[in-house]
C-alpha cells in the first residue's frame, strides 16, 4: 500500500454518498468501452490507430509481462514518454497491476528524474530512446546505483526491442488487480515552489470523479475527437477532461508531438478534430497561423478550444471565436486538484473575463487575506480550497504540507484571485515563488539552489519578467562572490545545463548586481527586485 494523506472519514463518506466516489478503479474507463464500443478508435498516433479493444489488450499484455517479471501491487514506477500511444498503454498497464506511476515530462532531465526516483524508489523505470537520457545505458546505471530496488529499466524504441517486446509478449497468465479505489492510483507532478519537486498522490476515486465531471461539463461524446498537443501526462491533458475524459466518453484522442500550429492544423484537418486544449502562448501561435485563410480553413471541424495553464489576456480570448472559428473555454486547474471551467453556455463576458468556476458543487473555495481571514466577493485574495478531488498532502513532505494545508484541510494554492458573487474566479496574480513560463512552471528556489552551487555565486534570486509570447520568462539576479568576477550568462547557463536541469528552467536572462534588496525580515525582496528589473 502506498502511503498518502487520506480525506477525513466524514468527508470520504459524504463524497461516496453523493456519488462522487464510486469505488471504481481508473481501469474501469477502458473496460466499459471494451463492452460498449470495442471497435471504436481510441487513439490516433501518426499512422497508427488503436481501437478500445486494441488499447485494452495491449495494456493487459504489458501488465502480464510486467507481472511475470515481479512487478506487484504497491510498487511504483517512473515513466517518461513523449506523446505516443505507448503513453496510455503503459499508464493503463500499470493501473491494471496496481503499480503507481509518476509521469515525468519529456522535457525533464537527469535532475528531475533523479529527484522523483529518490522520492518514489521505483521498481520500474520506463523511458524512450529518443530522449538523451535513455539513448545509452549511462543514466539507467546511475539510477540503479541510487535506487536499490530498481529492478527493470524498459526503453521504448530500443534496439533490443525494449518496451515493445513486452507489449507483444505472450506467456502464462498471472492474477493481477488494480489497487483499491480509495488508494493511490498514480502520482501527479506539482508545478512546485520549493527546492525539491513534489509528488501528488491521486486516488482512483478522486481522479475518476474529476474525469467524469469534466467530461460532462465539456459535453464529450463518442464523436469527440480531441487533439492532445501538450504533454500527455499533464493534469490538464489527462483529466480536464483530457484523454481520460475522452476515453470515458468513447471518443478519440489524436496525438500531436507539440502544439506547433502547422503540424496541429494538418492533424485537425486530417482527423476532423473537434476539440483541443492549449496554453495561452500556443494560442498566440495558432492565431498567427490562422491569419492565412487556407490555414484557417483547416480548422473547419474544430468546435471547442480549451485554454489554461497560465493567464490568458482578455484581448486574446476575444479573438479566439472570431479567428479560429470555435468556442472558447477557459480552464484554471492544478495538478493538486481543483479545476475551474467556464461553461459552454456561459455569456461571452464570463468566458472572456473569468477563468471559470469549480467543476463540482462539492468544491469548497475560501478566498482569504494574508492572515487567513476570508475576504468579501470581488476583493482580491488568496485562493484556498478543499473537495472531493483535491489532495490532502504531498508525498512524504510533512513540513511543506504543514505550510500549505490548514487545519481544516484547505490547500493554499498560492494563486491570487477575485471571486464574483456567483462563484466565478478571475486569476489576478500569485504569491507562490514560481515562474509560469508559458504554462511551464518553474520553482524559483530549485533554480536558485542550483545557481548557489556555483563557487563564484554569492546570492541568487530567480524572478519573473514579462514576455510578449510566454507571458512570463525567468531572470536570474546574481550577486557574484568577488567584485569584477567574470561571471557571465553563457557560463552560468552552461553550468546549470551540466547539472542536468530541464531546459525550460534555464534562466532566460541574467542580471549581475552588487547586492539583493532585502525585506524587513532579511529575505530577498522579490517585489522590489521585479519592479527594478526592466528587461524586455
Ligand atoms: C491563470 N493561471 C493558471 C489559468 C493554471 C487544467 C488546466 C491547467 C492546469 C495546470 C491543470 C490557469 N489562468 N487558466 O492541472 O487540470 C496556474 C495557477 C495554478 C497552476 C497549476 C488542469 N491555469 N494556472 O496548469 O499544476 O498558478 O496545472 O495554480 O501545471 O497554474 O499548474 P499545474
């Protein structure tokens, strides 16, 4: 059994009685389609098409192959795959086995994967040969040295057959079962604001509820063709309603390697895609591309564009229906739980100016001031929340949990919002020490700690600065140890890269300073630092 902070008994009973928690594992999503529409197309990936029966059969075969190799319920796995059909085959195979995976982003590098592996102590690692870390066995060997229980490293597209051989393997059947529905199904990744990346345990019960409710709000049905062009493992693309919502409704997931518009537009046209999910920075690129009437014509089948992950300017939001020819839905969610949607029948004003309202009537939202006292509607405050699919604690992080989850179980999201009288939220800023770089989250402390390892760096502070496309980019403010030190941006960037950090976390800009401004209590005054940093 994998440890996690459970909901208090009374809440759990309430969520069960209300039908939020059904006691069903996430594998039910596939199993019901194998009965209802086994021959419908579940996934389109390049030239490959997988039916529901095909997807389930592959997941089942892989689960059996892994069981024969000793993987059992309660084990964990670290998975890093790009947007390919195997992502879902592996995900469901592990769920069938009761093995809880964490899906690292494909942009993650040695440092992130090692941090996750150290926390999870996985028995299994699955990677892809097209990623620098899994092209050779060097990284896998280094992981084995740090994770004593690591028994298997499987690589997709490996010369020796790797993962694919297991998906095709026939052998003696072993009895397997998913973990109980009220237990951990898998781990989500936190955007983070601390030095170490945090893991979010998600149970079958809570996640399945969020998927069903999301599919309902977005009115998914078997005719839905959903373009997944952002990382498949991200909470948005997996559950809001994401691929799991589409599978639940019996629709089709069309996989794209990236949100780059020309490739996506071709896929939309070829597969008559009806719905897509993007971050704001990708919408800007889509709007530019759709200025060409021939390109715009490729979007004829698109009915709904979901936008979330970062602040979406009202002026851009207003252009979506006009220039892309589809409805807009704003989505404000988080891997920790709470997801807000504008509704498909909302007024234009709501859709353009708010980030929606919570998906569930059981979501509880408190907008509070710095002392934790609720503020009136319409007044800016800190968003805190609890509910049937909002976690109660990060994995093995008691100190951090004590800071972000209050005595009543409300999670402090770190987002500054305004709530309208009818419950719609508008995101106005954040208090967490995080940079939201076009939807990719960077924990300032993590990068600062890496910079401080450099012998010539005395102080380091990572702040956000405005960026026309990404919304925000990062700027590292550095105080060198010795005056006149030849500490240059390329050198520091190279130093960070060598430490094995994801490319999107490398500071976009560097500023060399004599000293950092301090607050009254002696902490770096990032508000002042941001105000004084004028970088275009
Ligand atoms: C402003 N900020 C937003 C929005 C997220 C659906 C959609 C997104 C995520 C996600 C997700 C925002 N406007 N529309 O998990 O299921 C910022 C907030 C939030 C943080 C969460 C989903 N939508 N944000 O982005 O865990 O700061 O989840 O707390 O990656 O992104 O980031 P993440």
